C-alpha cells in the first residue's frame, strides 16, 4: 500500500457536523478488547497531530501557512473527539485504564518483534515490562474497589502479573534520554514505530494526569499520579528516539503519513464492522492531509514528498494481538535493568553511588508505602493473596509469591537474575 497513490477530496470536504462527531458508543461488554485499544491508539495519534501543529504555529510567521495548518488541525481535532466519545458512559475511568495498559503492552510487544534497530528495540522491551506491571497494579485496584476482574476486560489475551515493580520505574530524568535515530539510515517501520509509540505513551500520560483527580479515593488518585509520572518517563524515552533533523513541514508530512498508517492498520485488522467504517473514512481523511502537506512541502521547501519519505510504501499493518510468550521472555531476560544515560544496565552492575539508587529512594521513601506497592499490600491484606491472571508459573521466581508484595526486584542488586536484551535477528 502506497498512500501517495490514492486520490482524495480536499481536506475541507472531510469536515463533520457536530451531530456527526458524536458517535454511538461501543458496548463495553461485547466489544473486543483490541477494538478498544485500537480506538485509544488512534486518539493518541490525533492528539499528537493536533498538538504538534499548535506548537509549530508558534514558530511560523506566514499566515497563509498558518491557515492551512489550522484547517488540518481542526479536522484532526474533530477526529480525536469523535473517537474519544466511542467510550460508553458506563465504562469507568479505571476500566478504560486497563485498556490503556493492555494497548501499551501489546502495541509495544508487536513493535519490538518487528524492530530491526537494536537501540529502538531495547527501548521498547525496556518500557514494555513497566506498562505490563502497571496493568497488574491497576487490575488489583479495580478488583478491590469495584469487584471487577480485569482478565475479562483484556479478554484473556494479556496476562496480569507483577513485572519490574512500579516503584523501580522512578529514574533520574537523565537516564531516560536516548540517542535519536536518523530517518535516512532507518527503515520506514522503525521511523513509524518511534513516532507511534511516542504518541501512544503521551496519550496515556495525559489520560492519567487528567484522570487522577477524578478517581474516587486517595489510594487510586495516588496510583494514577505515580504511574502518570512513569508515563512521563516513557514519553521522554520514546520521544528522544525520534529523528531531530528536517524542517517542520517535513516532520508534518511524516506525521500525516504515520496517522494514515495507523488508520490503515486499524482498518486491516478490525473485527467490528461499524468501527471498521470509521477507520476507512479516517484513513481517507488522512490521505487528504498527506496530499495537502505534500503540496506545502513543494511550495515552501521546493522538495518532493519522496525526498522526505524515501520508502513510502507502508510496512505490514500494526496488529494488536496476544504476546504472552514474548512478554515472558523479556521479563525473564531484563527485569533487573534500569536506564543508564543513553543505555540500559543491570542494577547488579551499577556502582552503589549511581544516581538511580539516590533518585529512586528519594521518590519512593518509605519503601513499600508508595501507591504501586500499597495497593497490592492492601489487596493481600484483605484477600490473603494478590489478584493476577497467569497462564503458567511466573518466569521470575521472586515474583511468584502471591501472599507478599515484592519490593526488591529492579530496585535491589541480586533480587533477580537477568541476562540482558536480545536483538531481533537472535530471537528464534
Ligand atoms: Fe488525524
Ligand atoms: Fe503504563
Ligand atoms: Fe508507558
Ligand atoms: Fe492528519
């Protein structure tokens, strides 16, 4: 699929009425979890498109260009809001949160398994374990507060169990900054992965940040607050990977291309016929943006689109599906790792005065009392053992214990064994 070969109407033709942008919501009990996660993925891509454009307007003086940007941005905003309102009224903040973390797990795992750039793959594998752990903490809160078992919400596709514990995710900001890729040295899949995962994590960070204060008790508000800060770290990590070169309009062309790819992927993999029609319509809308920005690149930069996006045929669609074995492998191999400037390191090998230990204990003091641990400890106190959904034994021995929350893995040297990250070509 080459989106540049598709003819569309002008962007203005894709404006909707207020009536049209308020959709009938999905049924939360019968809709596939992956339909829900595809909706979240697309809302994240739209938010990124709109805010990238807002930020850039502040650097552009030409009002002709600003008007063209404003028109596209307004359409993005309409798309964003329609998708956000597919969530039904009766789906709670915390139930939607389970879908956010399931998306983070299964999107990250899907990308990592196709990622040929080892630095990008390491970033994906690294944050994968953290979002996987968030899913477990939120799931225990959901059962404790509302008696809802998250395994139903994830459709049994994604396991729910402790990973690198959330308390270990608090790193010094210096240790989240990675080297950026170069679009001319990397394949289209890698470029799309860096952009799409950044948009998804940013959407998650904003959702938790804004949602935290609406949760019904202190425990939950604290958990949202804590995990939102971790998502901020993820946005820094992934955003750092994105190519820094190129003019704003070249970056905008890439944004439209990435949005078109998200909708095409959703269309290709959707099982819900009604939602599939939205993906089809929005794919066409994005191609109209792509064609419009192609003209702007020509007009203002005197460049052709294929000088910016050299390999413009889409890679295979992004597919959301179960990744149980892959997640277990990454868990077994890398649970003890943390960020160390632009690299990752096993905490067993860090000097005792490394800023990780200093920063982490400053945030989580006293150990075991921060929300991520507290929610599990309280659950165990009430029920005797934690809530989890495992297909077989946990791959990390120290995390098999269900009657006592583990406060050491990923924080204390020698709390678990980890062999390290593996590049794609070495995974059988
Ligand atoms: Fe859009
Ligand atoms: Fe997360
Ligand atoms: Fe995340
Ligand atoms: Fe767009």
